C-alpha cells in the first residue's frame, strides 16, 4: 500500500476488501468544479442554492433534491427515462409525483443534460428534451446523482492473478470469500444491492467466518428505503417483479387514509401493499409509501425471512392506534378479510 513515506507491505492471514463505492461522474460535469456537486458535496453544502438542478431522478437525487426544496431551493430534476425512481412500483411513483408537485419541484422527464458553462454569476445548463430541442437553464448549483460504482479500480487487483470478478464487482461466495485463499470482500465492492445495511451484515458474517464459525450469507431479501417525503420502502419482490418471476399473485392494498394513527398525525398519503404467492399465500414482498415506511418495513422483512403467510401477518395482533396496523390490514385485504377498506 502507498503511504506518505512510500510503499509499505502489509501482511496478514486474512485480508478483507471493503473499499465501498463512489458517485459516477458524467462527461462535462466534473466534481472538481464549484458549481457541480456529488452527493457527498451536497451534504456538506454551506448554504442553500437559490436554484438547483438535479441530474438523475433516482433515489439519491430525489432524497437530496426533495430536501433542498423543503428548505427553499427552486429544484429542477432532469431524468433521461420516462419516470422517476426507475424500477419502482408505478403506484409508488404516482404518490411521489404528487408530493414533488406540492413542493414545487419541477421534474423534466425524457430529458438529457448535455453540459454547462459559467454565465454571469450563474451556471448555464444545456438540456435536450424528448423532442430533440435544446434549452438552457439558469441555475446556481448542479447535483449529479446518476448512480455509484464500486471502488475496485486502483487497488492493484490486477496483481492478483485469477481473481474472479463479476463485471466491476468482486465475486464472493456465501462466506464472503473470493476464489483466492485468505481474501474476502464485503459491501459495495461485492455486488448489489449497494446498501449500508447489506454491507454491515456481510461484515458481521465475514468476521465470524474468519473467527472459525460456521456461518453463511443466508438472507432471502434485503430491504430498501428511499428517504423522500413520503418515505418509500420495499422488502422482497414488488408486484411487477413477482409477476415477471412467474408467480401468480394475490395483492392486498391499504391506504394510510384508512389508518387512524395516520389520520391523527396528518400524514395519510400513501399505502401499504403486500404481495402473496397465490398458490400458498406466502409473503413474497411488501411495498410501502407513506409515513415511517423505513421503520415499518422491518416487520415485512421478518415475515419474508420466516416464510410467513398472509394469515400469520393478519392474525398477529397489532397495537392500536399505530401505523403498523396497515400491514396487518393489507394482509387481511389480500385474503378478502379487511375491516377498514372494501374487500375485492
């Protein structure tokens, strides 16, 4: 490894690669420029930009862009595809679109950022719409959030003959082992999903393996959360993913407007959706958009890990009045037994 004093050789019986990931930089938008930010620079910003352009309508762009809008910035989201949050349930996207509109966030779909140049005290951002027409937007800052890539470059991995890779990721087995003896990898460098809680779990498993314990990565799902307003959280498969995987599904859906706690707190936008395998009513996935979705999804994660059926979730007594009742009611709805919404 390189140090201030020069190269140093570090020896060890076990070596763990956990170098993480960094934001993708696109041509024409260097993070070295003061006007251009990645997610790290955005979190350390000293003042709110009057006008902010966010390139990328995925979860990072919407989280940071939404936060900036709430503290007074005029936010424009530039997204190349035909919708924000690509890959998420269209019903979730509709809820978020309403919220973004309420916060006066301007979302430009099927639009490409071509480049920018310094103007008279502003950044002149050139974009191209779906019709091919080019337009110049005047903004104060540009936030680029088009994804992240694993930090597997410049590590000297080319000096490890035979190390198996999976694209840019390091290939590992169920014990976080690479194909080379004594070498492990965890976190973003070890594959999708590139999420902190997945990395933490892998780190714990890796440490136990090195300590000689017989443990494995044996999770059935990794929950994902989008910290927008309202929050979005998923565990297991979303409805369209389950159908694409060949399952015949039953779906239960309960709006937070039917949940007393949501009404009393004034946060009733959104819903809980549970997806079941129609053959045995086993829980395949849960999608939540609404208040405290990031907390509520843990019960769904446990249900999937334990192969719970809708009956298990529906018959579990939940305290009242709480937001967690929505999952219980969604499970009942999937079976035609809901109390607070009309059954199918």
